[in-house]
């Protein structure tokens, strides 16, 4: 198989580049936009705690569901139409959230928003593959970096904008990026109707689905469960903290909402260096166990710090809580390294994400339930610490240099 010849980045694909950049930013900008200004929203709408928990659970639930549904939609409508439609729906949902008159509308807008984001999550990597086959590594790195940037910028500016212009403006302004992301794809679709088909229009399906035969084998393989658990640990800590960390910090440390939003931004920013360092540690140095060990020690230390001495070193505790995000790029790399066949990699990715997002959805809601039951955040934080302990069995299994195909053949015969 020969490599695709490299050509100038912009030649004939400036619109695709612009569209990918804007979609990537829009996929994460709404995740952490609400929790820093929850007090202002609650003062107007009186949102019950359990509704806030459901809002926090919406991203992983929608990502799991639409990760399954999107390949069917892609075959029907094509990648470019789905990219444009997902951004249109996302922009509309952001505006609905900003105009919400009660908690129910806020929740509905959030669910629709992350359904659209779930579609975008699936179509963006294949769009990179279709338009930039000669620069896949560079564009994937750019995409990953933009996801990390979009995770920490909104909480940094949410409170200042809310103080200056109101929480509705702070919550709705991110719709501008989603609207801008529609323009390149619509322009390309219009041009394609007048001339030649788009690169993704053809006989092949670029969004790949796992085969039922292979997917059905994975629940019988401990390695598959270990990678799914690793994904769950990372996703659960991220979405629980994006939903609740500013509120926890205000209640437990006495920080004001602007400072708590800035610390949520710091938490989100921790994903950026780990997204660069972890793949190097795993692929070049084969330090898989070190990655798991650092995530375990940092995560548990961050929880203990917040529970026992929340005001002693709050910034350090937040940094430590953000460190297990490094397990996410580790899973992405290990899916490739712990599968011997292409169909195995596709199935392992689907299984890990489906199980991982399902577990992750429990934690934002669980934080709400535990807080309501105890009147305190320590029980919720301890539950997160218990989750981090599961990196021990997961790491022991994943560090073994066997693939899922090897595991199956050792236990059940030919793959």
C-alpha cells in the first residue's frame, strides 16, 4: 500500500480545512459553558439538582447513542451534509438553551445539542481521512488540540461575559461558531452540485461499523473490558467535573464563581499536554503502566486533597483531578496496539466507547443524587476516587502485550 502523495495544505481544500477547524471547536465549546454560570442560571430558572445531573449526563449518553446511529445516517446523507446539519442543529439548540424559560427547556436544549455533537464526533475523523489523506497525522493532531482548547476556553470566559451581558449571552454566544461551521460545508455542497462530486461521494462507506460477529466476541475477552473501563474512568471524571466542579469549588473552598470557572478551565486545559505526551509514552517508550500509574496516583491524590483539605492547595487538587484525562489518548492508541486486525480495531473502538460512555453518564447524575442525600460533596468525590482505583486491574490487563485476537484464540480457538 503506497502512501498518499503530499500536496499543499490549502490547494483545493481550504473550505474543508476551515470547516474541520470550526466543527472541531464547536464539538466541545458547549460542554463546559453552563456549569461556571449555574448560579446565575439557577437564580432565574430555579433548576432542580437532579435536572442539573441529567444535563451533565446528556453528553456521554448522546455520544453513546449517536455513535451507533450515525453510520446509518452517513450512508443515507453523506458526510458533508451530516456535518452541516449537525452544526445547524447544534446552533439552534444553543440558542434554545440561552432563551430557556425553565429547567425542562434547558434540559431539552442540552439533549438536542449533544445529539448533534454526537453526530459531529463521528463524522469529523472520516472527513479528515477523505480530504487530507496525505496529512492525516497533522490534521488529527490539530483536531485533538482544538478539542482540548474548546474545553478550557468557555469556562474561562463564561463568568466575565455573564457578569457583563447576562448568562443568556454567555450561554448562547458559542452558537456563532456553530453557524460559521455550516458555511464551508454548504458552500462545498452547492459547488459540488454544479460540478464534480465531493471526495466522500462514492461507493465506499467511510464511517465504519463493527461487524456483529466480532463485536459479539468482545464481552468474552477481559482485555476488551479493561480498555472499556479505562475509557469509562477518563470520561466519567471529565463529565462529572465539567458538570459539577465549579459548584463543588464554590461550596467547599469559598471561591467566587469567576475563580471557580477559571479552575474548571485549568481542569480542561490538562487534556492538551496529555494528548501530546501520552501517545509518545505509549508508542515510542512502551510505558503503558506508567500512564496508568500516574493517572491512579494523581486522581486519588486530587480526590483526597479535595475531601480532606480543599482550601490547602486547591489549584494543585484541580491539576491532579485533570491528570486522568491522559487515559483517553492512551485508550485511542491502545485500541490500535491491542488489535491485530482492522475489523478487531473497529469493534474494539465501538465496544470501548459504548461501555465507557454508558458508565460515564452515571457520574454527573450520581453526584447530584449523593449531594441531595448527604447535603455534602465529599461522598460524590469519594465515588470518583473509588472509580480511579479501577485503573489498577485495568492497567494490569492492558499492559500485557497481547491482542484481543490473541486472547480469543487462547481461550476459544481460531479468530
